[in-house]
C-alpha cells in the first residue's frame, strides 16, 4: 500500500538535545496553525542517587506554552533503552495522547519476564493511549502524519512521517554514524536492514530527524539530514550495501558494545509508557535483575 505522502506540508521542527543521553527530542508543529506533537521526550535521572528531575521535559513544555501551541500527541518512536520517557509528566501538564507501535506488547512480554513484573503489569499496551500499526495515519491539527513499522532495533520501532519531515527513531543515525544496534532482546540485524530500506525508499528530499547523535570523530552534534544524503553516504547502509554485508557487520559490531548506561531504569519505566513502577507499599521503586541482560 503506498504511503500518503504530502511533501508540500513543511512542519516547523524544534529540536532539543539532551547531553546526558545524546537524545534529540522534538516539538513538531503545523506550519500555519497551532497544533503540535512532541516526539521522544526525556525524563532526567541521576541513577546513582535514584533521583528523577524534569529540566528536559520542562524545556519542551515551555516551548509549547511560549508559542501557545496545542499538544495533540506525545509520540514514542520505540521503547528506549538509553533514556527514560517523560510522556506522563508532559501529558499531565499539556494533555495529548501517548502513542507507540502495536508491537509494544512483544516488548512488554519480553521485559515483563526479565524484570519479573508480576501480574499487575498488563502486557497488552493498555498503558498507552494509541497503538500504531504499519500505515496508520493520525492528525496533528490539519496535518496528517503516518507511521512506518521499522522493527529490527526493537520489535515496536516506528518511523513517523509528518509532511516532508520524517522522525527515524533508532533505525538510522547521521550518515557518519551509521545505524542503531540490533542485539537487544527482540532485535534482529536482517530485520533492521529491511526496515532501513523502507526509510531509504522515501522521497530523496524528505528531511530526516535523528533520535540520537554522538558526534563521531569529534564533529559537532547534528540531527538533520535527507534520504538522498543517507543513501549516498551512510557508512553502514549507503553505497548500496547488501543485506548480507550489513548483517555480518552489524552482528560483529554489536558483540563489542556495552549495554547502555541507563538500560535498567529505562526499560522498566518506558515499557509502562513512562510511569515509574511501584512496590507493594506504593513506593516508586526500580529493580536490578542480575545476569539477565
Ligand atoms: Fe533505542
């Protein structure tokens, strides 16, 4: 089924870079209206101290309020393993619906077991307001957005396309950064390659916005490129690299990578749509499962 492109719609995109996790969050708004979405917000954590703070989320909220925007959607491109989502905190202040890919149920099942979450943890995605499947559309004011299912990094990964702006989540990085890892539970390098091809099949001048950038080789942090640039220059999938070449490279590379610093708190919070789990007495509490990841 062809995707419902409209490259004539050019949304306003405000990026917010989080230095602690190298995540880029976005406020995406109508070019000539006042509706917006927030994509991949960050909740700040001092993991050593077990302390949550809200500076990153407050910066997004301040942007929405300063411009008198109406927040329709709070989008998670996937269940992040390297930062916590601030979706419920933002929803409480600004409203909006929290959306994620329908395969969240697979992620919840996998990590529900690893964290021994108990029967009170529903594995049906009901913590979210909307579960997207391949090709679904939704509205941000008068702008139509659509989703492309892009599993591989995780089963629930979705790329969101809004006019001529595409939010790639953890599929691609900037051309000199390559691609996301595919070795988390439920990840698969071949599946990631196939998903990346869907992104590279978008129009050449589609603007691509990254979820992460690490400034490889000492360059300044960047988050925006185009489909044409990725096809020509991406170090992992550009120059027409084959599926087999990618699988071999990605698998060997992933075997050398450490787990992300915040994977333990991130998964427990993000699989609950950003809600912090509680113990039997109602205290906010995280677990550390040993020798499971
Ligand atoms: Fe990720």
